[in-house]
C-alpha cells in the first residue's frame, strides 16, 4: 500500500493546484481503502495550498489518511462507533462546537481594529504600572544604503536640509541608492542586530542622526526618536498591540454577559440547588 500511495501522491501534486479552481466532481483520487477514497478535493480542503504543496506533504497526508481509515474501519467493525462512550463524546463535542459557532457569529465577531485609540490611551493611563520595561529600549528610524557615500549624503541632507523626512523623500525619488528603510520602530539590545547598531542607537539623543554604520547588510543611518531605560514606563505606541488585545477581551466578556442575559429573558430558567436563591443569576460564573 505505501508504494502505491507514494506513486499516486507524486502523480497528483500538480492536480492539487488545478483542483483548487475546479468543481469537486473533477477531483482526482489519491488513495483508497476498500470503498473509501481520498481525493485531491479533500486534500485541498485540509491543506493550505496558497504557498504551494510539496510531494512530501502529499505523501505524508496520504499515509496518515490511510492509517486513520484502517483504524476507523476496524473500530466500526468492532461496533465502537456505536458505543455509549463514543456517542456521549460525539454529543459533547457537537454541543461545544455548536456553542462556539454561535458565539463566533454573534458575540466574538469584533476585530482588534475596532478598539479605538481613545480606549487604548485610557487603558494605558490606568494600567501603566503593568507595562514597566524589563530592558532598555530605543525608538529609531533607519535608512540602509549599499555604499558609504550615498549614506553620508543622506545624513547631510537630514541634518542641513528639511530633516529626516526630506532626506527620505529625496532618497526615495531615486537620487540615492536606498536599499531599505525602517520608520519609527522599537528595539531592545537583543533585537537590534548586529550589536554595533545597538551601541550607536543607544548613545544617540532624541532627534540626533548617526554617522553611517557599516554592516554586512549595508550602511545604516539611524535617527533616534527616543530612548527608555529599564524600569521606566514605555510610550503607549510600544504596548498598543498588547493593550488592544486586553481591551478586546474585555469587550468580548461584556458582550458575552449581555448576550447571555438576553437569552435568559427568552427562556424559563430554574436552578434547583439547596441554599441558592431562586433568582440567582449564574451568568457571572460563566463565559470564561
């Protein structure tokens, strides 16, 4: 069987891509166990084919499918698919998946982008002590050139002309061989590589522009926007993504509570437990 599967896998790698844009009925068969078949359409639904699918991926998928199909058919033969334990597990899984689908549709459909700048600023204001820096931090912009001369000319323009943005506009216009640029990014000593870039960046004062720094990737010119010491509170921009995630979770919890309260109003709910008030609202213990 493995040899047959390997041959089939090698033959249908190109068919996988074609099946991505064809109707399901045109799917090609990759492997078979008795009357159960694995098709290119089934593989397409399971694998991310956007970046391409290798022959090895197809082989591994086909072998795993065959192994699982053999085991499943044997379990069916022994009647295990109809056992009380399996049926209870299936019902429990179905219940959980259905509830999750409901919440994703009606409650958890808010995106991180929906969290406003004002909410982020307010959260940071009241929780700033939770974001104390564990390492020194720099906020910098960088321009990278292949040669020293254009890098030095860029620096001179940044210092004597209209500033960093004017120098960048000139470099982007094609007058200077700009390799790449980084705008207003945060780095610690462990993330700014090679080490000489950190040494230069951490020594600059706000608004200062470095001399060209030679590295294997080219000549770096660095603009310091700010430096922050370990133990200090960072700028809100540095922790914006983390705050956005926290605020989003708060929104989801609030929407969950509201949604559940709405459901309770539509149904007759009774909780018959000793010592528990009849009007006890149990929603505060749910939604984790």
